[in-house]
C-alpha cells in the first residue's frame, strides 16, 4: 500500500490521456504500530528527483489517526 501510494505521487500527471509509469528501485518501510481502527489510509508525496528517477515518502494511518507505518522509496520512470 505504501509502495503504490508513493509511486502514484511521483507519476501523477493530472491528465488522464498522458499516463506516466514507474518501477520501484528501493523501498524501506518502518512498521510502528498495529491498527486500532478498521480502515487504512495511505498517503504519499514526491520529495525530489530528476529526469529519470524520483524519491518519495509515505505514511500509513488508520481512521483513528494511529500511525501504522512510514516509508521511503526510489522510483525510476518508465519511458
């Protein structure tokens, strides 16, 4: 779930006719807690990058706000 949310954050173009794909190069996840609720919410954002790769961070919470996991990743754009 973290991998998908961080990948989508870096590949978002805003135009449904112009899709951008990527491949995960590295993925680091730190599991911090167990969910107290029944739903999970993944959030990802791009933190940097260049022409062919980008870096992203993400977090996974439940509906109570409990931080379940956080992660970082490096992705390569697929051209």
